[in-house]
C-alpha cells in the first residue's frame, strides 16, 4: 500500500472533479482494495485543516513517510518570489510543495496548471505562476530540470484541463503497484500521452479529404478554420471517451490542446491562424511542403458523400 497526500495550490478544483468521475479504476476501489491510503485530500478528507498542518510537520520531521505527493493547481510564486499570494496558515504553498516533494517517493503534477503553469501562467501572468518542473514550454519551474524525487523520477506530469479521470487513477494504480512509468520529454506517461487526439476523432475522414467547416455546428473538420489542435496534441480523449460517451471533437467543439505546455495559446481559440491557406501549426511530423501538396490532392479526391457531409447509408 502506498500513501498519498494531495495538495491544492492555485487551482479551480477541475482535476478533483475529474478524479471523482474515474471508474476504471475508481479512487474508491484503489482505497478499498488496499492500493492507496489517502492521507489528505482537500475535498475528501473529513479532518480539519489543523490535521493537515500536523501531517505536513510529521512528514517533514521524518515521523511519517510519504509515498505519492499529488499537486493540483499552478504554483503561485508572487509577489516577488515569496509565494504569499497563495498560503496555508501563514506559509507559502510553494514552500510546502518544495518541502513535501523532497520527502516523497513520487511527485505527480495533476493537471496542466501544476505541470506547466496552465491558464494562470498565461500572459500577463499577474501572480507569477509556474509549473512544478516546467514553466510553460521551458524546463525548470519550482524545481530545476534535473530534479528527481526520492524514487528517482522527475515530476510525473498528468497534463490536461482537466486531466482525464482514467489517466489519474491508472497512473496512481501503476505507481502503487510498482509498475515502471515510461515518460516522454515533457515527463508525461506515454501510456496516456502517446497518441494524438486526432486519432479516433469521428471527423477524421473530413480532415483527410480537406472538407472544412467555417462555423461551429457542422460535421466537417475543425482543424483548418476553427482552431482545432487535435492533429498536434497528444492525449487520450478520443481513445478513452470522457464518461465513456464523448469527447470535445465528437461533440463539435475544437480541441484546445490542453495537455500541451503552451496551453492556452495566445489568440482566438476558435480560429486557425494561417499563412495563406495553410495553418501555421501543422500536424505532428508533417512538413509544410508535403502538407501543401497533399492538401490539394486530397480535396480533389474527396468523394461526393464526404463533400456533401452525408451520413453513411
């Protein structure tokens, strides 16, 4: 059994709400099955805040060990590096996070905010927010790029706004079970961030034949005009449907790339920035010359039923 402490910093609690929707496994099953002992969660623990203060002190003093340390929310360093814009009982939460992370076997950033800074760190970033080990796209946040936990891992980044429920609980189950985590260059587990949102999207055929929508509500591809980041965002949203039912693109909403370190990008989220007719940001691994040649050929080859956006008989 691994014990777990969940600290909430500059957060909207969206990742906690996502966690409560997990069902394969659920948090309850991890606890009741003996995989996880929940030391503290701000929304789930019945004890008063004084209990958390004593728990933090016991961990810092070596009276109690800490296996998994989860952080939800941006790390607020303002004003002037003090972190006192976000404090707990007179102590900056960034200081608490630093201290507990040094004692933990594994540190998990739950959500894009704690992983990369997220929405609070977007320009102009008035409270000087950052991620635990990334400052948006740049390595190094609260911790230096070469920092490692007691278990020898960098901060494990479960990016998302919010993070997919099953990404959270399955990662916790893997850690509790002693399974190895294969992390990408952004410290995200490849098991959940190894495929693009574009894969599994029900609008794929429209994308391949360059059948584009210019306004929301249609059935065509939203990448070319409506800001969809699905072809260049690594996440499991269309391979593990949310609540086993749907995803943004299946519901007709563009992917905003919320698992990426640059989220949210500057500008209109519902508009594709282009040079001429070619999007500025191309699908992962595609060169501009190849994309332009393919785009013209694909549009000419589109079947009539695709051009007319007709349903299959």
